[in-house]
C-alpha cells in the first residue's frame, strides 16, 4: 500500500514503510524518519538516501526516486552519479571566476608594478566580479563576457572594455593550464568581433603633436610590462627595433651609461655604441626583476628564450590607437632633433647611418660619443616635457 501525506503525519511505528518502486520511509526507534531507495545495480543490492521527512516531502521523495530509476534504466548507478555530481559541485564551488582570477593575479604579480596590479584588480572588482565572479567558470558562456564588455564600452571606455576582455580570456587560459576547467570556451572571443572599431592614426611615424597623447597612453598601458618597457627604450635610444629586441644584458654598461651593440647585430655590420640617458637607465633597472637572470633584456612574454617580435611592438601601438610603426620612432627623433637645431652629423651618427667617406666615418666614431650623450639626454628630457603637452624650451643651435 502506498504512502500518503495523512498517514505520514501520524506515522510513528519503527521500521520500513514502503511507497513503491523501492522507495520507503525508515522510522527509527528514536523517532527519526528517513527516506531511502532500495535498488539493485550490477547484481548488488544498494541503498540511496533522499533526506529527512518532513523537510523532504512525499512528492519530492517520489521525484527523486523516479530520477534515480531513469539513471538505472540507462545502466548507471544513481549512487555513483550522485557522488560524481557532489564532487563536481565542490569543484565548481572552488573554481568560481573570482577564485581563479585571484589566483591569476597572484601568479602575475611579480611581472607588474604594485600600482598596475591594483588597477587591474580594481577593474575586476568594479566590472567583472559583480556579474560573473560567483559563477563556476565552467558555466560561464562567451555571450555573457561579450555583454559584460559591451556595457563597459557603452559608457565611453572602449580601451577599458578591450583590456577587460583580454584579461578575462587570460584568466580562462590560466584555468585550463592549471586544470581548473577542462576546456576554454573563450578561445573564439575576439575584441574586434564584439567591440566597435577604434579610430586609428594611419601614419607610419608619430608626429611631434601626437607625443602628449601617445606618451599618456603608453604610461597607462596595462599590458605586458616587457613590451611597454621596450617601447620606452625604443623611443629613448632611437635604435632600430631589431637592435632593441635583441638587446643582451652583457651589452649594457650601466656605470658608463653606454650600450655596445656588436657588429653582427647591426644592419650595416658595424659595431654601434648607444649613450644611455638617465631615463633609459631607469628603464633598464626596471627590467632587472623581470629578465635580469636571462640573456635578453626584453624577452618574449610568450616564448621563453626568444626576443619580442616587431609585430608585438606594432600591435601595442595599434591598440593604443596609433598605427605608427616601431621603426617610425627613429623618424620622430630625427625630425624633432633636426628641427631643434642639433648637429645633423651627430644625429646621423646616433641613428647609426653609415658615412660613405671612410675618413669621415672614422672621425665620427671617435669624436661624437660625448655629443651624442648630450643629445640623448636632451631627447629624454624633451619627451618628459611633452608628457604634459608642453613644448619644452630646449632648442639648441646647430654646431
């Protein structure tokens, strides 16, 4: 005879009171009332607990029995399925987006300055955690992330929206690598396919008028610190991108404030000495905690032991809203220095442009190092002055 609610309310007799399909209510001598399901799987009799009456009603107990029977009909053990579901639930509870993002931030902390780390963390707290922070990562869909960054874009923060998407994708990559989720659902999520195109300047070289905006954008860039430092160094030294990307710690003499590039790394196969301004030395010191133990000063953030690619440098310029190339930094330096009346021969020598006359070439190598050191300190100070949008009063007469 099946159970009913009226009978259950007055049922006190110890023992097993069956409802059908293996479901029964077990009443203990102490008065406890527990729902159980008796079933057989793989030739063995088993029990499955469904909870305590009246917290678990007769209707709910029957629903759980029917679900367990469906699992049995599929050849599975409902007890094993329940244990697996419990393990999965516990795993997902430990691997919410916020939990994994916090671990990612801790992992990345050594690569960033403290203020950069806090800016990135604050961005997550403001824009991401309230939406998906408490969700298991395995349950978050690309559509949700796309909608999240569109909200950021709609308030006029297109750059922040793009960076947020990149960081969310980085957290998902980290989760896969560290086996916090099985697969990355964000692989096909691209800023260019979700966010509006950004207006880009299509000149190969920056104009002096653009320097304040560019320097401000570079200062607030929160991407890879090695790439950011490499762009600063490129501007401060006016070397070719390939010469910068291949820079070795062994080539640097910070006490003498010079960088000696060997002939085999120069375009014209002639050794080149680069005077280092105070600001260039600060960039170098900033790289020591990141790459000081490596051979390369500016190693690739993606491929250990390899240098940055020029595409990486140009890509950051584009993301900052400038299509100027890394190589175009040399043209900017040359234009500004010549317009300010510096010695053209000194400028050309700093750019490592070769003098065809061998006698003059020998003279340039011997005589211009001190003048080039003064020129590069002037250039670094000029760039500092342009950060505020001012044109520094640093004009010099041609020698």
